[in-house]
């Protein structure tokens, strides 16, 4: 991710009272995954502030968690309500500022997505990739983004993050496409068909590679569908997202290993999970118990069925 400050626009602001941010700056967290570059910002309560106008080479998606924000560039401004999601196009000049004094700590979550990925999904659904700056107040968009952001911080697997990201980008692009089509009274393009046979091939591929790190693009390529359409249709057909289906396959393998006497740590490693804590978390969520309790119950059952 590369940011470039535009010195000529740096002094532009909207109205009086928007001073530069304090030198101490916000509290910042940042990390990178295969899905993109993630950030968290928290600005302490205080006088309203502003950042200089800048650009960056990636598409920026920002969730204003609990406080409104405002983008500005030149003569225009774009307000972002608290709880809303904003999308800023790659190389779009913009600066951020508080519309009022901060009565609470203002928190923002951000994700930077490579424009090649954004453009690829736009092309596959027939949407215009260039958005300028757009704001979504759809609670489902905000929830999808917040879940992706939180799961990336928790160390979720690559397949899960890819599927969540692809679904989110398709949602945002389709919403922008529908808005533009409505304004132009143009027809909406039909979604490509994903047949039952294609979905079965995707399921069988996941079963064959349950313990591998499988990118969403590889599953889509195997069955001849685009990642975003496969993700939506797979959930409709099988009732769970692609990444969760793989998790359930791994849990099934882990149960058999534990019943055979493997330790929780060995079972986690053999099933493609990063560590024992991940296995425990999945066991609690999907089976309502822990690996240790499950293994103990399996051993007791084995002893009770052995001939005297």
C-alpha cells in the first residue's frame, strides 16, 4: 500500500474550526493478510480535527464505528454517518475530518484492497469499477465488513477471509451498480448460472482437499464459476459458506483422530488448524464441548464396549 500526500490541496478544509490533528495522533493498529491491509484508528475525545488531502493506490473501505466523519477534496465534501461504510476509489484525492468536536473516542476500522482484485470482481458482475467516494448506510454491509475485519484480526484461515472479502466486495459493487442503473433506467445484467453439477464439483473438491489451504479462486476454477457467484450459490445449496464447510470436514477428521487416541494438539496439526486453541474454539462452537471432553468420552465408550 502506497500513500501520496498532495501538498497543493493540503490546506483545503470545509469551514472554520477543523484544525490539524494533534501531534500525538490516534491509536493505530495495522496488520496484513492475503486479503488486504487492515487498520484500526482511535481518536481520543477532543476538538474536531482534520487530515491533509492524500491519495493511495488501493481501494479504501472504512467503517465509522461510533462517530461520524467527513471526506473533503477541493470544493466538495461527503458526510459519513456513524455506523456507515465508505468506499474511496484508488488514487481518489481525499482528506478526512471530524464534522464536530469528539465527545467520545472516535473509532474507525479500515481495509485496503488491491485495485486489481476490485476490478476483477466488478468485471465478473458487470459493474463499473470506479466509484469515486460512496457511502453505504446498509447495516448488512457494515456487519459483513466488521465480521471480516474482526476475523482477520483473530487469525482466521485464508479460505474464510477470501470468501468473506469476495462476498463483501460483490455486495458493495452491486449496490453501486444498481444505483447507477436505476439512475440511468438501464437493465440489470443477469447473473451467470451456477448449476447443481458445478456445486457438486466444488463440494467434492473441498472434500478431497479438506486438510489443505485452498484459495477460493481454486475452488471456483475447479467448477468453472466466478468466486463471488460460487460463494452465494454454494451457501444456498448446502446451507453453509464454503469456508465453514471445510471447517466441518476438518472437525469430522479431528473427531476420528481424538477417538483413536490422538492428543488435541496432534489432531489440530493433522487437520490443518493453526493450533489447539483453534480446534477448541471450533469444537465449542459446532459440537458444544471441548476436544479433551470429547476424547475422554470416546475412551470411556471404547473401554465399555471391549470384551471382558
